[in-house]
C-alpha cells in the first residue's frame, strides 16, 4: 500500500506531453544572445540525462509531517545513469547560504564521481545517503567510500519542509526516470515548490552551441531557481520587475512583498568541451554573470551555488598511472564563458516562464508570471 | 523492543569511569610542548560540551545490513546544547577526500549556527537531517532553514558501513549525552571504528592554556583520527612508526601493510579567544602543522578537514543592526597558532594511546599501539 | 629640465574645472537603480581621497622608450593621505589575467595597510616600490615591512607600455594630488589609455546612499575600465553595443573589431558600513554582478580584480590586545550588495561617457562613445 | 665606474667551488626520510636552472641608501632560461604576510609563464618590472603583457632594505648566471640576509627521487628560509632549538631572543611528474607539512608562500585549440606528497647548515648554527 501511495504521489514528469506544449521564454518572443542547441536544454550535451521526482500531495493548513507537500528531486547524470565514469568538475559559490555536498572532494580531486542531485534544503541528507545506497547496490562506487553531490534550495513557503517528505524511494524514482531528451520545466523535480523574483518558479534549462570555428562545443545549463526580489527582475534587459510590483496588501493567500532575499539558486553547467578542473571553475564563476543579467544581487539569504562539469575525457579517472587527457587551450575558452552567461540567463527565464501558479501550505498562493504581460513589456522596451 | 535494543547497543560513554582510568599520552611520559588546561581536553574551553553515541554490535562475517557494527557519532556544542547562539567559525581542508557539510555557509556568513557532528562517511546524511529535525523540535533554528555541520571519516575496515546502522535515535542520544567535563577517548563516538597509522585509533582530545601575558586564552582540540601509514608515525619527533613496522604477512585477521593512504582526520579546534572568522581560518590552517608533527603527509585518499570556532562574542549573530564584537589583535595571535599546533599533535597521540584493540567485520583485528613499546622508544630517542 | 618636463606632462586632474563640466551618464538621461550620494563618486564615502597622475606625451610612431605615452596612476586613500591607519579589506578575482599586489596579506590579516594604486600592467613594480619609499619617508609604515596594493590594466594599444614611462615621481605626484571631492573621469590617471567595449574608456566612479532604515551607509565605487567586446555592451539593459558595431574595415587608425577579450577591469568598492573582512569579500564578489549588467562575460584575457574596504573601525589595526570593533549584522547586508551592483554598473558607464577620443601609438585612434547616439538608443529601448 | 662597482659586488655564486665543499645537512649525519636525486637539489628536476645575484657591500652603521647591503636575488627557470614555454603551476599561502606577485593569473590560467624570482620584501617591484623588460628584450613574452612571479622575504635585520639596493642590472645578472647543476646554499641570492630559527639562514635545496614502481619522478625543492623562533626548531624530530636557547642578554651585536615571528619562508617545489594545476596546488599545500617538521608554527608576521610547478607537458600553453596533456592519476599522487614533505624538511635544514655567520647593519651579528653541536644533539636524541 505504501509503495502504491508513493507511486501515486510521485510523478516522474520528464517526458510528460503537457510539459512539451508549454511555451518557453523564446516562444514568448523574448530575445537572447547566442545560438541554442536543438533542445535548448542541458541534455543537448551528449550523454547528459535528467531525472525528476515530483512530490505533490495534500492541501490546506500546514500540519508538519502530514503536508501539504510541494517538493521533489532533480538528478543530473553527466554520462547517463549507466555510467560510473567520473567527470572533471568544479564549483563556485556566489553566496553560500546553502548546501552542496561533495564539493570539497571535487575541489581536491578534480572529479565528480556520480550524479548531482538537487532537492529541498532539509532533505539533502536523505538524498545523500540514499544515493550512496544506490551506488553500492548498482556497483557504481568509484572509491570504497562515496561523497555524493547534493544541492538544495528552500521550499518552505509552499511545502511542509519540516515534514521530511522526501524518502529514499524518491531518489530511486528520480534515478529511474533519468533520460536524455527534453527536460520538463517549472514546477517539477527539485524545482516543484520554488519561487523566484516573487513569482512561481522552479526548474529551467537552456543551451548554447558554439560555431565550428569556435570548436562546435555545446554548453547546457539547468537551474533550480528560487531567488530574487520582484523589483530586481530584468528580462532581456528590460525592467520587468519594476513594471509588475508585488501588491503591498497581499490578497487571497498571496505572499506579501519581500523585504529581504529568502531564496537561492542552484546552477549546473554541462559542456562537452574538454576543460580541465581549473578551467571548469572559471566556467562555474560565469554563472554569476548570467544570474546578474536577470537582475539578481544575491542577497544574504541566498544560496547561489554553481557546478560545472565536462563530459569529455571519459575513462580518465580510473587510469592506473599516467593518461592523456584532452585540454582546450585557454585562448579558446572565452566563447564558452559567453555561452555559459547566455544559457544561464535563458534557463532562469525558462524556469519562470515554465512555472505554473501553485497553492501550498496554509493555502498560500504564488502566481506564475503572466506571459501576456511579459510580451507587452518586451514591446514597450523595444525587445 | 526496538528502542530497547537501541538502548542496549548505544553506549553514551562520555562519563564512563573506565575511560577515566586509561592512561593518556602524557601518562606514558611522552613529552609535548606547551601547557594544557585542567582536563587537557576540548572541554577546557568554557561552554564546550561533547556528546557521544557508540554503536557496537555483532561479530564475524560481514552481512551488509546486519553487521558487525563498529561506528558512532560525536557531537560538539560550542556553547552547550541548551544554547542556540551561533559562534564565529571557519574551516580548512588540507586534503579534501572527505565531507564536512555546512561549510559553504560558514565561509559566507562567518558563523556556525549549531553543533558539529562527526560520524562515518556513509551516515553523514542521516545525521544531517536528524540534526535539523532536532533543531526544529528544540526550537533552535537560527534561520528558517538549517545547514548543519556534519563531518566524517571512513570506518569500513571494521564496520558494516554500507549497512547504514546510524539512525536518527543515535543522533538524539549523542545530543542528550553532551556534557562538559572529561571526554572519553579511543573507540568511542564517531571514533569507534577508526584506525590511524595502521593502529587502532579513534577520538582524541587535548588543550593548551596560554599564559596571562599571552591573554590566558584556552585552545581545545578534538580529533577523529583515521589517517596515516605506519612508517610515517612520529611521536614527540621520534620515528616510532619505523620501529614498529606492520608485519608483511598479516596473521590472525590483522590488516596487511597499507600501500596507500585510506584514511582521514577531522580536527575541531575550539577557543575562547575573541577571533573573527578570517582569524579562525588561520587557526584552522595550523591544524595541518600539528598533524604533520605526527608524521602524516595527507595522502590522496585522506579527508583532512579542520574546523575552528570561537566561543567569545556571544549574542552577536542575532544582532538586528550594528553590534560591537571583540577582536584579538593580529599582533597577539601567534600564541594561539602555536597552541593549536601543539594541542593537535597531542590530541592525535591521545586518540592512538586511548584506543583499544578491536575486532570487526570478517574477524578483522586491528591492534592498539603497545604502550610499553612506546615508552621504550621514548627512552631510545632521548625523550 | 627633466623634472620640468615631467611637471608639464603630468597633469593632476582631480579638480580640473573642465572635468566638472563634462556630462556624466545620468546627464545623458541613462537610468540607474538606487540613489547616489552627493558627488556620485567614491569620495562620497567620508575620508576617501583620490589622486591622479596623468602622463600624456608625444605622438606618432611607437618608439619604445620614447613614446607616445598615454598612461598614468590613480591612487585611493581610504582614510585620506595623512592617515596611516589600516582599513578592513578583502578582494575577489572574477578573472585573474591581471595583477593586484598585496592581496595575500589582505586575505590573511584582514587589513589593507595603505592606499591602493592603479596603473598600467608593466608599471606595477615601480609604483609598488615607490609606494614603499614614500611610506618610509612619510613615517606611514604599519609593519617594519610594507606590502603595497597596486593593480593594473593594460594600455599597450595606445601607450608605449614597454617604454616604462611611469616613474617614482609620478607616484609622488599622484599622492600629492589626492583629495576628497569630485573625481575626474575618463582619460585620467591610471585610466588614461584605457579602452572598454572597444570605445575609449578609463576611470569612472559612482556611489549609492542607503536609506535611514537601511542604515544610511554609503557605498562608493571607482573603476579603471579596459574590458569588453563591442557586441556585449548593454546600457541600462539596452543592447547598445549591438546597435553600434565596430566597422569591419578599420579606417583612420581605428582598431579593427576584437575577436577576443584583451582588456581588464579593476573595481574598488569603498563603504563606511562597519563590515568585517569576510563581509567585505562578499561585497567585492558583487562587483561581478554590476560588471555583468553592462554586458561583460570576462574573457580569458581579462584581469577582473575587485577590492572592497570599509572606513569604519578606525584605530583597530594598531590595538595591542583585544579591541571592540563594530560589525554590521548579516541580516542588514543585502542592501549593501545591491548598492555595490548598482554603483559598479554606473561607474563603468561613467568611465565610458567621461572618456574622450584618443590617438596614441602609431596614430591609432580610439573613439569615445557618441553621446547623442546613446541618447537615441535609450529612447528606442524605452529607457 | 658604476657598472664596474656593481660587477664587483655582485657575485654569481651558483657554481663557485667553495660552495661545493661546505657540508650539507646529510654530511653532518642528520637523517631524513626518502631518497634524494643525484644533486639533492631542485636542479635534479631536468630543465630547472637556478641563478643567483648576491649583493654584499659595506659595514657598520645603517645609512639608508648607503648600506650596509646584504641582499640579492634568486631566479628559478622551470625549463631553463632559453625557454619561453609556460609550465603548469599552482600556489598556496600558509600565512600570507608576504608577497608573491603573479599568483592571480597562475590560479586562473593554470600556467606560470616565466621564471620565479625571490628577493627582499622591498625590492619585489624593481625585480618585477626588470623581469618584464628582460622578457620583452629577449622575445620571451607569452601574452602581449607580462605578469611576473616575484616573491620575497624580509632581510631588514642585516640589510639596508630601505636603501633599495637591488637594481635592474642585478636581475640581468641573476638571469645570466642561471644554470643547471649544483645550487649554492646559505648566504646567497635572495637568501643572503636571511635568518631562520634565529640562526643565520638563507637559500637551501633538496630533492627526492621516486622508485620505478612509483613512476621514477623527481621532486625538487628550493627554499628561502627566514622564519621561526629558536625554541621551535626540530631537526630530524629532535628538539634542537630547545637545547640551544638564544642568550637572554644579547652580546657583541647579536639579536636578542625573538618574542614574535618576524620572518617568512618561500618554498618552490618543482617536479617532472605530469600534474595538472589542481594537482600542483595539492603539492604546494604539502610544503606546509615539511615546514612543520622543522618545528615552525607560521606566526602572524610570517609570509609562508609556496609555489609548485611541473616541467612535464611542454608546448601545451601555446596550443591553438585542443591539445593532449599528460596527467598523473590521483591514485599515484601520494608518493609525490611524501616526497614534497621530505624534500622541504631537508631543504630548510640545508639552508640552515649552509649559512655562515654574518654581520650586517649596525654591526648586528647573526651566528650560523654550530655544526658540531648539531651532531652532538643528533646523538643525544638517538638519530
């Protein structure tokens, strides 16, 4: 019965049809720099698989332990879930009021040995240990011990976060659902209960494809966006947030205007360019610049933590002695920096555009950004 | 029944009489620089409380999920377990093949908001989330979300680590047992299944008391020591490890000589000196030098991660606007650096001297360092 | 004769009348977020003094050692040039293809002990040692040794940089000229030969004044801007750079379009808010976000290095033992982050607007951004 | 006349016969772990060349600008002075009260583009700019601009440091003298006026050769040692410093006992193992552990800054696009860590043993460590 209940409440949405028909930021006519890959998603980087477990259950007053539940897990496998081959990786924290486990070993060794998970702040632990159990069972341990990478943002405005509703079986479900192809956006996976710029937000993705002279590399970005105050929001440079202020008097369960950053954003950057760890750290640092283009200033309460990995150089981590690795010249790296900035900007706007109005704990209602109004504002600002 | 079973297997050893009668390093005549505090323990820093949950159960062949179990949890409360007042803190990684959660927020905000836990590598997650649940329940959340500090070393040589035997109730038990006063050493708490320099090892502690002209501050150190190869071990500068090589042919369940570092060490440094976060980072970095005095070279497999906190400046974190904090002049800080090096060195040797021979999974037996032989070697090397 | 020649070519422009009559970005109607201080300059932070030495000499073909010379020095004294009292400081590198000396000691000790200088890349050494000589002579050494802070950007496109035309006497001149009050912008001081977004650029400044409920603190920013490719330039969010592409065929000595970032930006953030070193590092990191708002992506060739200091807490560094320092609560810091982002954005646009077309080595001519065209574009994009 | 005078006072000692006949630490019977290379010097790493300019002039009372002069420059070319091919490099600061220019670009790009210089604290600038001038003239610029690496320790106890006696011609001289082969130790090059553990100290070097199964790599270390208080000194683990306290009453120009760390140590680690930048940072961090074995605790006044580079992977930096680089598996790196610790320990003791009693400014006399007494103490402590 328990597993049936879980099956009912967990919706693995990665390939749900409806998700495919929602407009994305470009569909609203919002202009972005650069050229996206075919899916305009992190999965444009060959090998990358994304899995989602979305947990939505209950309504009404908050009863800790009972709900309502608006949360989930996102998992990203750099080389697909069948591979146990580590990738070169690096990370950066623009504002560290958050958690990403496993980063100390990434810094030291230069590799990420497994997938990266993103969930809610209070469920990092259960996901981490369940990831180890899965690795052991699946025979995917790279060392005798495992130091999984699990990041988070806070969904306590909509979700019974202190009810600890994420369970090991959701980790398994997210892993099982992992696939290449289109990635659902908005209220899905770890992004289920997220809010950005005081609109409903969540998971978003985008990609950039470099030209042949630039090396034809792909950069893919996935964000779990939960950050920002309304007045800061810029879309394609236009001061959209200032045009749509949060009503001073909250009505119908809406949240009042925020005086202080309460959110966070996790940004994952994937590329097939052959970058070494110290070069990936440079890429991770550019995520800040894409975030800044949407207006954010990374308030004190924000956990703005970014990870970059490269799917090139397979088989390197397990080499017994010396091994040849492929390295992109620093003289060619700038195009990857620009691509990261551009794809990050678009992934955030995709998270915003892809989200749908949600009512959560205590009937609290967070509105999605109105698409038509965004289109009007694009016109007003010449975009 | 279950809770009874747990009660039986969990031994909160922090005040057990037998622990107090074991010789410590100084009792063997080993010389150390500097002057310890009254307990020669981290609890010489006023306010610091240490709690332990030791989980020992079963014998014989490894049956994952069934045992044998040789593990535990150590918890350190900077201001005692009743306080929810954050402390200034900082951390440093000498070799990051390990985990210490919560460090990104420590770096950013400068505070550690709760206690620090140390457990086995694969139980970091359960301890982290249980720590949040405890904080919520106890009303000790500093922000709406919690980012607990949980560190680890690997006990899989003696313990059924993939059986995940650490449970939320052990976290509660460790917390409940937290107390000032003497600290048990050796096979207790998170240190239960640890091995250092290929001897049985575990939890160790020491302290230094500065002179009045130096400010009369106290520095206390607690280590969970699980690092090092035999030949490296130096005690009071003498090449003790080279005098006691690991037998090339392992007998009676003993481990064969290690060709490669497999271990780790977590070092926690407490002080009542009024140090700011950037000054505490300097202190944390000195733990490396105490570790080095015992011969370690921090091999690739080692998670050598250090945390320093100051119990001065209470009430600062919750200040609504500006607040006066007390700061020690940089011109007075060197004595604290020396004290940290000295107390770290002694805490490691205390962990070694305090441990007792243990037999764990598959009948594997790890010998404690023979005290009499150490005393002989001290004489041989003029110490 | 030599000193006369130097006197002629060195123009200390900090209070030159003409500088005061040039339009600044706001005068062109460009909108920015936030409220500036009275001067909209780094000198709005009480105590801060800025000095400039501008070295312009010769025309025509490059003869290394002879010229033409288009370079200079900018110096910023946090507490005025009469004070030898260190300030809390911190720094951050968004892309480290550049130099800022003295940062290792800032990281370690938390203080900047003297002023910060900015000059051209190949004159950092002469400025550094001359700064020491000045400190010794002026009796302003804080330790027996001195580790001056000297940053740079590259002016070799217009200046005979390998002629090493910056001399110790220019350091003295910059120091002597240091004053509170209005700060000259554009082709002055270290900014003399700078180019940003492929327009003539240079020195720029701006400030933000927080509201009384926010603490009434001031944040001031000074930039030496030498970065960016044309297509990236955004002013107030509008894609200005894309509207004014660099002609593919360079005419009349103009530079051809850049395919690769060649520049850099130094950003200095001053505040009177009582921030500790680890909090100032957070502020320095926000400079990236202001830079990003102008379109930059920090290419490989860029030295994007930022420094933040606080003029609060005077007399702290020399305290013999413990001392009370004032600290702003983290809960109040976000407004300072926003102010930093906003003032950085405006300082960069001020550097661009304040610069004038310059012809340098080999008759190379770099055009200033045409003000009228910017105003047209602001209208086109609804700003 | 001036150039003649300079020629007389600058002694390029790298191949002076007398230097070869001085005993080194091993010659006194001091035991060290590991196996050195043929020269037991950094030049055992193939390609490495070391140059020295030693400037000794004048006696008696300090007259700033006139002398006495006891200073110099050391330069290390990773691939020899004819090569302009950058090496992978990384650095670490154990205590940053010091300067090493160029490190921000090393962090970012992963390469050191030229040699590393070490001189006195107040001559870093002149050496830096002269190094650029030499690079320009010699056609060895890797980018259009140059960001030289120049480190320092303070020799103001013996040298007229504020007389700024290091001149561009000394940089040329050090470069010209650079050679493979034996390296002079003690009072030579940048080490001329240095003091460590309150004995005369200076330049020291050592190396380790790994076994064939370990990869047969070489690790070479060169130190400029100027750190430590007497009581801390440990040689081969024996408390040598405690046995030879500094007389409380200084006689005959001797320095009184130090109450506070005034010194610094620069440690350069070279290897031919194919390490990537993030792996070299790990190596640099191990220098701390070698330093700690000699007793140091890195006081507040110390600039303990370490650099590691690899001579493998030649031709990589200039690659136009992708290039294969050779990388050592992390699983093989621990032996290099141990070698670094061991060679650092020995290089420091070599600097101490190689130095000779020196009288400097104001007749101040610093004694060399008495070799016979060291040998007695080795016996006393069973070594």
